[in-house]
C-alpha cells in the first residue's frame, strides 16, 4: 500500500520538476530578457532540456548512478558510460527514478543559459550541453549522491541538489560569462527585463514545482533489502520526512523573499517585483540542500541569510563588470553555497536526515551542539564542485570558442538574436498602429 502511494507521488514529483524547466524557467528567464531575445532565451531552456534528457538516459545514468533505479555506491570516481548504456540492465519498474533524475540534469544545464543570454549560437549551446552533462554534471552527481570516491572520503548532506544542481550551474555560468564575454552595450545602454509579469509567473511556477524537486527527493527505504515497505517505520518516514521538507522549503522561500526586498529597500529605496521573484528563487536554491537536515528555525535562518547575500551579490556584478545576464552567479552560485554551508551551522540530528543516520560523526551543526566535522564535509563538497566543474567548464568553453565559436554576429546581436537564430520574433507589432498583433 505504501509503496503504491510512493510510486504515485514520484510520478507527480517528476512531472513537477519537468514543469520547472518547461515552462517555468523559460518564462522566468524569458521575461527578464529584452523583447528581441525572449524566444531564444526560452529556446535555450526547451532545447537544453531535450538534449540533456536524451544524454542522461543513454549514458548519464550509467555514469552517475549505475544501478537498477538506485546508485551502485561503488566508491569509484565515475562509472563507465557503457555498463548500462541506454538503460541496459535497468528494469522498467525503475524507469520513474531514472526519469526523476533526468529532470534534475536537464534543469541544471538550462539554468546555466541565463548567464550567457542574448549572444550565443544555438548550435554551440547544444554541443556544450552534451559535453557538459557528460563531463561535469554526472561526475558531480556520482560523487555527491551516487556513492562515488569523493563521497566515501567526505560524505556531505545535499538533500535535493545544492551542490549537484545549483553550485554546479552557478560556477559553469560564471566561467561561460567570462569566456563568451559581455553583450554589446553592457553597462552603456539599458537592458531591463521586458516583461516582469512573465518573470513573476515563472517564479510562481518554479515555487510550485520545487515541491516535486525537494519533497520528491526523499530517499525511500522500499528499495533497500532490509526494509519492509508495509512496516511502521516506512509509514513514519514517508509522512514525517515529506511533511518536514515541504514546510522547510516553504518557510525558507518566504523568508528569502522578504530579506531580498528589505535589502533592496535599504540599498535602493524601493522593493521591486523583480526583487521579489529573485528572492523567491534564492530561497528555493538555498533550502534545496538543507530541507531535510534543518528544523523550522534553521529553515528561516537559511532563507534570511540567502535572500540578503544573494541580493548583495547580484548588485556586485556591475562593479565587477561581469555580464552574468540573468543573475545565475548571484542567485544559484551564491545561494547554493549558502545553503550547503548553512547545514554545517544549523543542521540538526532531529531532522529527517539526522534520524536516518546520514549525518557524519561529530553531530549536527555548530549552532546545534555539533563540532566542525559537518561544516568541514559541507565545505569539501562545495570545493569539489567548484574546482571540478570550474576547470572542466573552462576547457569545454574555450574548446567551443576556438572551434565552433560562441557568439552570433555583432549586427545580429544588435538587431535581435531571435530573428538571427530562429527567423521569428516574439511580438509582431503592426507598423504605425501601435497594436500588438
């Protein structure tokens, strides 16, 4: 009975995470771009999702997980892409777990696209997606979630993807923003979001879908040989853990939204709609790794700290002259690092992951009676992700730059990437009438 309920929920959770990319992230990013670039921005999410999903099923699952619906926990740095190529050896009953993880891989690469909006060729983006998922995403996933070598040395807590998804995407976005270079006119002409209504709708859909992302990441004992899926422990885990992650996700998001708006009010004198949408995403990003390891107060602390730090980080890109077009670095990199490290401060053994025995020796976070062990492990997971993906993305980015090339022609960038790359525009304005057709 419980197993049937769990599988039914996983079908829903997988669909929710799929929705986070198409259309939620596409809407969120699309509204933040200029009107002449909105279709291309949305296409980068749609096409990236399709490409990443196929790569993940063909060889990504084999490399990152390598088991029949579960990680193989082999202690290797990475698995062979050929052992379970095309899901060979994975039973159809386990396909839902493959599909769930597939949606995580797809949204991760789609997140990166916001750092290089308005200026890159779709063909180069497709090639990057294939190579980056293979060399960066699945390697980090295996060493954080899949029982890889790094996880055997420095086991860290990452409930739903603070390192694997957000820090991974954030550091890749930073590297690509530097390699690809600034948009023409950056810091010289206004590049304001063309449709904040679209962006706020996207943020709301992201928040809704994130319950599939976080709550759906429950580690279910029904797939362990020692577990009775109809037993009392299973029912208790199912109810208490999913209830906790739902509430901590909600609280942190609300707190981050308000914290971002407060910083905006203090620094700029106004609390903006874009700030509210960005604060929501920052809170969701930060609580992603921590939703199963903190209590109510910890969730609020994660949200407040992440909302404030991300708001400040986003404002720094102009001082640093970094054209991170849609704030991937300021929100996902900073938010992901904040959430991962905050576990070392406010993680509690009374949380679901604590009760399940996932905390390393040394107890909970520093503010909950633990020593430096947990914080140290969290730091090492962050460091591994930054170094591995930072270096490999640099190699991939430079290889594409000097072969296929990243940039569209300068005149096409001025006229609009939508017309250049797709032969169409988002808005057909009737000449002389001022009426949107």
